[in-house]
């Protein structure tokens, strides 16, 4: 998009019909055709302003906003955001790990790195989107904000809303949210509502309610969220000295991240900050895989399902960002794949035992890499970055059940059983000898 210098540097643009809205319009779908909106920046005007050197020069910043791994790239996220409206917790700045040898061998990958988005302030990548979305909410004077969530968006929104002084209303599926996430929403002071329905029903309800009552919507259909989430890709590339990997592999639920990653790559290439595009592989849980089903059929049809998976974060049957995500795959020669719940919990156990740790949905990405290498889709010597989306402590119940062998319907393939002893040295000696101590033998 090119425009005269007097025109705004960013607009809201419909991805289907191209109709534009001003940036301060709190709308989430196109007023003309109902399509998804994206924030489109005038890249020609940004071109002389951005460079690898600019982003590198901000790495040592200690003050907000540039100490944030989102606002470091402000020109490509929300160039017009006034400093006084930026709601930030210094999010991002997450580690990019080279996987330890044992995990690499288990996956079958020679060159695998893990971008750990669970290291954000509230323990998931959602903080990167939330700082963008909440800044816009603050800018337009919102007093109430709402989201539907499988738990991480709500935790993040509750925290950022508290900082912004905006009332947070979070809606999640009753009984289908991990304990760590539920606790966060309550602790950060949100109006926390359990809905007797699944995530898809929650999102329907919230979209209707925000329209009807003029509440600011903070799900990832909010395009300012996706602008923040693009920085996962920016930061990962900067950590790699702007060398693009062959593959970026991530879990897919509502498909906001998949959409954001495609937009990030498109913009970086247009600005000459990278010279080639990695391929994106989206991994869905077998029982929550509408996008995979459509991908398999060349996107002839948009599927929806009633979702079932132990990875509650991605238990989503009607992904809101479906169309944008499809474009990401088209842009990058990307693919979709599925993994079973057993593969997810086993991959999680291996990532955890490597000392890195993540929540179940995140492990889908590593389980996916393992499967794609085993099937010959990814070569073992290719350069791969898998994204871990959430922190290990988000879902402690699943961990304990898995390792105790009490996770219903699952094998605890890599169990590390908790042991109980009497308080005497004899018991300790028995432990050290490994006598009758299930799980103490080398795994
Ligand atoms: N991983 C984690 C840990 C998540 O919380 C989510 C989504 C995803 C992956 C999927 O990302 O939706 O961009 O495809 N969680 C949302 C929530 C839906 O409400 O917290 P996506």
C-alpha cells in the first residue's frame, strides 16, 4: 500500500474487499463485507525508518517502551502509538534455545531451536498481542474490555487491563481451562466467567456482547493483537542475526499466531530485512483439527468440528483467523499436520525433562516436528524453529497425573514417579541404590 504523506501511516483494511477504516475505529470486521480486518502500514514510508541496525541498537534499552521485545519493533507494530498510551510489561525478550542433545535425538532433528514464548510476563505469547491490543483500547478510551479464552488470553488480558485501569470481562469454557490460567484471571482482578459451553460458544457470545454493549474486544480477531504477535518472528530472526530458518513450526488453535507469522514474514521481505521465507508448519491436535482437514482438501471447504483434546489451549473447533492463516500457508509454501493427544503429552514430558518445559498445547509443535521428520516431510538436517507458546506451570494437574500414571486414557511413557519415603537414612540408601524405586532407573 502506498499513500500520500498526508495520509495516515496505518489503516484498518479488510483482507477480502480492501475497504479501509480509520485506525481509531473500534471495529473488528469489515463494515462493507464482514471480512477480517488487518492493520496495514504504509511500508514505503516506513522503509527509510527501519533497519536491522535500528532494532539492534535498542537491544540494550532498559526503559519502556523500547525495552519490550514488542515495542523494539514499534515502527512495524503500531508506529503511531503515542507513548503515554502504551500499556507494556516489557513483554517478549524470550529465549531461543538450541535443543539439548537428548531431546534433539528423540525428535530426530539435527538443527532444532525452541522459541520459548512461555517466558512472557503472564507465561504465554498472548502478552505480545495484548500489549498491542490494550494500547489501542487505552487510546480509544475503552472502559470495558472482553475476551473469550481457553485460558491464556484471559490471563494476559486480566493483567494488562489492570495496568491500563480498564475493567476486564473474561469468558471461558466451564471445566476446560487449566488451573494456572484460571487462577491468574481471578488473581489479576478480572470479572471471570465460566460459560456452560465450549470455546467456540464463548467466542460467539463475546462477539455478540461486545457489539451490543460497545465493549472493546480483545480476541485475536482484533488486528492490533496480531501486530504484537508478529514480533515472535521478528525477535526470533533478530536472535538468529536475521538468518531465516527453513521451517517455523507452531501449534494452531484459533490461528491468530499463524496469521501473524505470515504477515510478519511478508512485511520483512517487502522491507528487505530478510531475503527468503521460511515455510510455516501448523500443528493441530487430532481432535481439534478443522484447519488441517481443510488443508488436506486444498482448502476446498472450511471445516468446523466439535473439538476434543487434552491440550485445552487449542481445543477450538471454529478458528476465527482461518482465512488469514490459509494465506500464511499460501505465502510460505506452508503445511498443516496433526498429532494425537498421546504424542502431545509424551513430547511435553520430553521437553519438560530436558529442563525447558512448556504447557501441553506448546508440545504439539515439537510432536509435530518429530512426526514430520519421521514422515520425510522435513529433513533431519533442515534448520527448524519450533515455538513453545506457554509455560510449564500453566497446567500442573496434567503433569502430576501423567507422571503418577493417573491420566485417564493415556500411557505415561516417560513417567518420573513421585516417591514417598519414611524419614530415615535406610530409605534414602534404598533410593540411591534404585531398589524397588520405580522410575529411578535411567530412562
Ligand atoms: N498455544 C497456547 C499455549 C495457547 O494458549 C493458544 C491459544 C495456542 C497455542 C493457539 O494459538 O489461537 O493463535 O492458534 N490460546 C487462546 C486463548 C485461544 O484463549 O488463550 P492460536
